[in-house]
């Protein structure tokens, strides 16, 4: 099993550009999450999903959008990128509200 | 926002020493998790505590959940260089997890 995969690993965006961070899990997990981690900090929840077709906001959703059309995929969309969105983004999944399995992260720089 | 504060932020110790990391909040959580994160990787779950007053042991690591389910501690006995990493606590409420800012542990040989 690959677990949770994220693409791309690294990306540099110009201010105002848009992009989609991809996340796929092959564990048939119901729950999926997007976090951002700023340098020297913990993780902050951006959006989460409890199943296909159901998404909800986390602590810091502004500037981001998500969709969950399948159990496996949970893409994160950045519209009009801003320097404040420079961060490392982690996707995670869990069967229920238990152990979260994290992907390797996407390091995003907005300049 | 349900804030989780971890202390200390940084800890540098010699191999063989004992240490305790604390995770405190004014909020009550239905469960609390501890993760370890290596540089360039995602966090990996160490333990989940659910019941107030619960103590769990994982080899040299001892985890405790406060009676009021607002705080937790992680105690490492006889630290090894392989324990080096960022330790994160995460409280769970209403489908969401709230992470602390982490304790960066460096164990020197």
C-alpha cells in the first residue's frame, strides 16, 4: 500500500496565481484532512472531510477550497496565492476519529 | 480556537537522561494524541489517550492524560539519540484536531 500520497513535493508560485495540491489515499479511509505547518509551529487544520461529498472548514480555511468527489481523493485548491500561504501542507486520512496517517507534505513558496 | 500549549519549546539533553514534555489547554478534549515528526516528513502517531487520568506506556515512553482531560504529559526514560524529533500533541473535539506548536527534542550522544 502506498498510504497517503501528495503531489507536488515542492512548488513556487507567484502572487495571484492558482494551484491545486493533490492528495490520494489507498486505505479506504472515511476521514481526510488538510493541514498547514508554518516554520517552528504545529499543524493548523484547513479543511476536513468525513466522506465523499462532505467537507467542512477547519481553523484556517480562508483562501482555500476543497472537494471530495471520491473516497480516495481530496484536492486542495489555492486561488489567488498570497505570501501568507507560504507553508508546508500536509494531507492526512483516518478510518474514523483515530490514528491519522500523514502524507510526506508539499512545500509551497509564494513570492 | 482551542489552543494547546506545549512546553518546553526546545530541549537538548544527553543520551541516558530523562525528560518530560507538557501539553496544556483551557479546553476539554474527548481524546488527545501524541505524534513524532522527523524533518521533511509527516507526523507519525505514538499514542491516543481517551480517559481522564489514563496512563499509557510505550517502551521507554509514558503518556498521561489529565483527570479533567485538558492536559497531557509525555515522559521519556533514558533518552536515546533515536528519540530526536519534534513531538506534537493534538486534541480532538467535534471531528477536528487541534495541534500544539511542538517540542523540538535533541538527544546528544
